[in-house]
C-alpha cells in the first residue's frame, strides 16, 4: 500500500469512528447497525471489516472518542464570575443540564445501557471507565483537588453523581417538572461548594 493509500485508509477509519460516535450518542449502541454507520460515512458495508474486526471493536474506539470530546468541552468551561466561588463547578452542572443535539448526548449516559447488561468482556468497558474517571478528575479539580479539603471533595463527588442521575431522570421522563426540580436542586448544591476560606458571597 502506497503512502497516499495508507493516509486515505487512516482518514476513512477516523471518519467511521467519528460517525459511529455521533450515532451511538444519538441513538445508543444497540440501535445502530454497521450499515447505518457506513452509510453515514459514505462507504460500503463491505469496507467496514478492512478497518475493524467487529462492531464491538469500533464501539470501543467510538466510546473513547466520545469521552475525549466531552472532556475537551468540559475543559472549555470557563470559571465565569458567577461560578468563581465554587471553582466553576456550578457552571459545569448548569451547562450539563442544558438541552443539546442528540449526537452530543453525554457519553456517560449514551454508552451505559450497552455496558450494563452483565457482559464481562465488552471491549468498550475500559474506554468507558477511563473516560468517566477523567471527567470526574476534572470535576474534582475544579472543586479543589490536591488541597486539604476532604469534605469539599466528598461533597463534589456527591454532586457529580447527582448531576448524572438527574440528567438521566430528566432524559427518561421527557424533562418532567419533577425532574427539572431535581436538576435545580443539584445546581444549587453545586453553588454551595465554595473554596476553603471563602463564604457563599465570595468574600474571605
């Protein structure tokens, strides 16, 4: 294979992973077929196995890409003045609860059904675990990771778990009023995570 052919193959593979990531986040892994992915990529189904041994192998790479994109998005959340008191935690929480296109569904929610069926050797599980761990680490860093503040970090972990749960409930209930009230409670709780030595008003 010549250099140009190899480069085209790499571009094709990257395009397949990107299309799979978007479709899996929008519709779930189980609801998307190889044919769906290849059609979205503008390629034939026969070409799929030149790049991947199976749909599961692709799901692992798509999962890793989805989390990398989510992490990049979270890293881009600035600590605005209104959220400076809590290190930017409330900014992340409130943005997390906003409506967004289906292909930008949180990967923690999008891939969870596929990985929760009791299978012990699902290739995407390690990518999923690494992705969630990285998002959590970034979240805790905003709350003051590395400082002598164990109670604040414990509360930040609770907020993180509550944020994911509230988003799932809202998504599954069609954004019912009670689900939105849960989201607001979580966001308010995040706003109370003030850095050590600072009051809720932001004064020392």
